[in-house]
C-alpha cells in the first residue's frame, strides 16, 4: 500500500506534475472508483416527470 508520505505521491499536489504509478497504487488513490449515476438514479434525482423524457 502507498504511504501518504511517499515523496512521489506528495508531488501529485503540484500543478503540472505527472508521475507513473502501478495499478495497485492507482487503486489505493481511488483512480478506478465508479461513482457516476446510472440512468434510473439520474431520473430519480431530477425534478422532472420521467414520463416527459423521450
């Protein structure tokens, strides 16, 4: 697991800096988390009548 004090990871806070990390590190940093709404959730959260959506 990546340590929060890893010097390369701390560089991610600097604008324009790009560092290469392995997949596990990227996952630890939250890179592949899916947090988008699906269509049903989007319609449920909208203040419109779903019958009006074409």
